[in-house]
C-alpha cells in the first residue's frame, strides 16, 4: 500500500487521547459472549445500499467478536454488493471519533469463504481499489475490547470508467524516448486513460528517458498547479533477464523523486495520487552528474572551526555535493566543525523554510585521537539535545532527510554548560531560595510574589518534569522591566500547581521572553493562568501558555512563535471541570504546528483584540476533539462535545493548513481574514469553519468568499446563497476556503490601510460598510428605478 505523508511534523495527539480515554473505558466482563467475526458476517441477511451514511456506537451491544488477529473487540457489521469491476470504495468519518481507537476490516465473499482484503486502524477512514464484483463486508470495530464510542461514517463506491492499464505493463510498451532535461505541462484527466498501480486507478503520463553515466542524480518533479491536484511519481529502471524486459522499481514519491542511479533506460510514471485527481500539472525531469563524498571523510577534511553559538540561513543543494551518511543514504548537507568543553550541552534547531519539501536531519560526530570521525547520534527531527561527555572537536551535519530535500533552511546552534543552569522552587517554605548579590529577582513570601527585575536573565534546567521556576498556589510573577529565560530541559519555564498570575506595569515596559531549546518545554504552566499588563514573547515552546482550567489574558501583548500549541487548556478528564480561555483588549501573534488557541473542554471568548495566527493545524479550536464533557463518577455523561468560540470587536487573521475555526462559533463586529489551503491535516477538518452547531452562525459585515484556487465565490453580506453542509461553508457546490472582510483588493494582495487607527475606528468601519452597501444597492437597482432617480435629480438641478 502506498502511504502519503504530507508533513513530517505529524501530531502525537491521537495517541495521547487513546491513552487518556482507554483507561476510563468500559472493560468487557468475563461473562460477555465472544463470537467469531467471520461466522457472524456470513450470517448477515440485510444488505446495505451504497452510498450510505452509517451511524452507530461500538460497544452498545453486549457482544464481543473475535477478530482475525485473535483479539476480542466490539464491532458493528455491514454487508453490501459491488456491481462494478473497477471501482473505488471510500470510507470516511463525518465526525471526530478520536475518543476511541477504531479499526476497519474489509472482507470479500469468495465462494463459501470470507477473506480479508483490507484492514486499517485509521480512525478517519480509507480508500480501497475494488477489482472484482461480488459481496463485501465491512466491520467497524474497536482496536481492543476497551475501545468503544460513537461513529458517523459515509461509505461510497465510485465506478472507474475509461481505458485501464496496468502501469508497469503500460511503461514497458512505451517506445519513444524523451530528451533530458525535459520540462512540460500536462493535464491529468485530459485523456480518458487510467493506470492501475495496485493502489488506485489514476490518470497519468508515461515517459521513457536515457541516463548516459553512472552516478547520475536523476530528479523528477511533478506537481499540480491547483492544490486540488495531488501527484505521485514512480521511477523504474528497465532491465532484461535475457528473454524479457522487466521493470526494477527505483524511487517513488508524492510529486517528487530523486536518487543516484546507474546508466541505463528509465521508465517514469507521472500520476495523480488518487483516482479523482485531475487538472493542470507541471513536470521537470533532469539528470546531472553528481559529486559524491563520504560524509565522515569530508568532515575530517574541514579546516575552519565555527564559533558557537551560531545562527545562519543555508540552501541545501547549493553546494551540489551529495554526502554518503553512516546509514549509506545520500543527502545534501552543511558540515560544521566546532570545539566544546566537557559537560556542555549541544542544542541545535534546524528546519526548512517555506519550501515544504525541505525535511531536515541532524547528525553529530566526534573526532577521535587519530583524527578519524565517528558518528555519535542522529535524529530524524530538526532538534538535537546532547550533553558532551568529553571536551574535544565535534562536528555537525545539517542535512536533508533525503537527496530530494533541497531549499532554504535556517539553523541555530548553541552550547550551554549545566554548571550555569539553575532552578528555583518556592513551594517549600522551609527551604526557600535566596537571591545572590547579582541576582535580579526577589521573593515576598507574604504576598507570594516573585519580582523579576529589569535585566533578569535565567538559564533554566531541572530534572523535574514540571517547571524550572516552581511557585505555590496563588502566586504572582511581577515583571518590572525586561526579563529573559532560556530553557535547556523539557520542563516548563514558570509553573504552579495552582493559580498563577503573570503581570507587569504595562505591556510597553514589562517584557518577559522565554526561549525553549527542547521542544517539550512550555513557557507558563498552571491550573489557572492570568496574564495582564505585560508583553510575553516565546520561541520554540511546546504548549506556550498552558492551563488545566483557565487562561485569562487582559491588556497584554503576546507573541508565541514556532510552538506546538500557543494557548491551551487541557482539563483533567476524571473531574467535572470545564475550562475556558478569555482574551480581552490584547494583541496576540501565534505561529504554531498543531493549533494556535485550543481548549479541549470549554469555551473561548475574545473581545476587542487583535489576533494574527499562522498554523499547520487548527487556528482556534473548541471542538474538544470528540472529548465529551464528563460528569462525576456515577453520573451520566453530558452530550456536550464542543465549546463555544465567541469573538467580538477587533481583528482576526488566520492562515492555516487545515481549518480556521472549529466549535460552536459566534463572530460579531470583527474584521476577519480567514484562509485555509483546503488540505486535510491529520484528522482535523479543512476550510474556513468546522461548525459543531450550525444554529445562528453567520459571518458579520460585508465580506468576500473564495474557493481553493482563489476564485471569488461571493461578495456581500450573509445570505441564503451561502450554504452550510456538514458544518462547512459552501457557495453552490464549491467549498469556501477563504473568507475576508471586504476590501477592494484581491485575496492574494490585501491592501494595508494607510491609517490603522482609522480602519479600527468603529465609526469609519460603519461608514465604509454603509458606502459599500449603497454602491452595491445602486448596481443592483432595476433600470426603470435608476432612470426615475436620474429624472428627479435632473429636475432638481434645473431648479437650483
């Protein structure tokens, strides 16, 4: 099976929720009957007609099925008929079912037997290429007997028409050889021919090329002009066994493939990723002689030593040298030599720029006494955290994950000595820390106030999993001027297991900066967090501001960059608490990988604030990821599965790889710019909104709606022309991907107001909206009415 990976920053949230809810799920009793799943399938008499919407609850019947893997699971079983010999069976979840770990089994009837044809533990569905007509069965099951929950899935069958060829047989039949380099446009679907690759029936273009020299870097780049058009590349070497030609698969990839190859003939299939991918694409195929070096030999030849800390931008591939790694892979890399003292920790942050193809990899090497170089450790992420045991000369290879990973990258390399790191714990009143003469902090035990004086600088390290600065319940951190914290352990910077307030004199003079060197670190962690009259900046934290119950931000400036989740409440699911996030009169800037602002069981309220969000996940999330609000033990569960997002006044900008807003959403008197790329990011929805409740939702003011290609779908105020389908916005049959408060500009080139204060003034916003409404009314005025007004004004002019 071919697996598509859109981002190497895949989330671990699904595993977390499986663990959280698994412990509290209903376990099967010893008396629960266990029956054979296949035998039960054979006994089904009712046939489900496709397409179908299947709703159910795994575990609502007190029957366990022994699945083909030998595990006992709860399941719902379905039977349906397939009459098309070439078709795509698609199962997709219409609701969030991450609260239990679901498993799909697909069977086909083969005479008297029922055989497995496909199985997956992907909660959110699958696609399967059906090659034969007949009876099929679907089991929607828990992964284990403790995995139970509700599901809402759609099952559809799409017949594939036109000529269909096996892709390898079709490649062998290609006679014409294309000259390299080759660059051309091609429209998938322009020919009614599909190629079967064992995974899907895809439109495509087949090419044969000749590589004249050994050690040639063959690059194939095939991408759709539209984000709807996803592409895939197969590259085979043409071989001969003395009698017949055959294909030896060399490289594959989602739209891009690159490898060092020997001389010979190569066959290339440029395909859509799935059976319904069609549209304009651009192909670029080249073969160039590669410069290849052994990485450890190249490191030993370095003469220049880099002083640390170091920060720089670098373009992978610009050196045109491929290095053979200790794992015998070939990658482009930036090689660095440095010296370090004993006990120092080396920390790197290395990541690709805006080019999504640049996945990065970090290697650490040490120079032996005989000047040879050996690898110490490697990581498949951008970050490295390694404590040096012995002083000496060391090397870093900042590499692409594979030879096709090229483009602009950013590197930050630091070393710290644990002797300089410290932690402060104010929870033990008998052993309180005492500031030194040069320390710029003070502690008032009576008021539980930690004052960070202007110039406070702190290198935080603790073996505790909680915080480098730990405070008792009800504490306040007062920031007098500029305070800086750098974290080199995976704990939080400032934490309390109770209520915590971080405040200053005002957001212009009181500034707290937290920079994490370990991706698991948070800036502020407590049961309840209040931030007011202060500026807070964080970099590379995990959940930057995190609370169990509530986060309240007032009159603050918050900038959270390169975090996993910016502002987050994550309640204790064993208790009947409801969390909330409140933001008032503040400016919030967040760049995040998972979600910018999220509450997993509660509400988010934003008033008169400026929010600027860029994220690969959800912008503002109150969907609760299927986590139902639970009552106390012995009480019935509530049915509330999503919180409310209420935003009034101010401005709201969200640019996301997924969905801008999820939950029960209310927007009023707010200028907005909501943009999604329309892709599916993990199990999140995609588009402008994902409405848990459609009742009463509308976008305020005058706005423009766009589809995935940037085409204008609608302009004006909210009307019945805008449809809500499965919680997402549509105009006709087109999904809304961008929604922008109306300005006379294109969506790709928004104009900056000449006077920001004027634009933010409610009177001018009202006046602009009134004028635009008048213009729209005049444009839509019937011709007869227009000429009547025209006559009135002409007569009035003649009298005057």
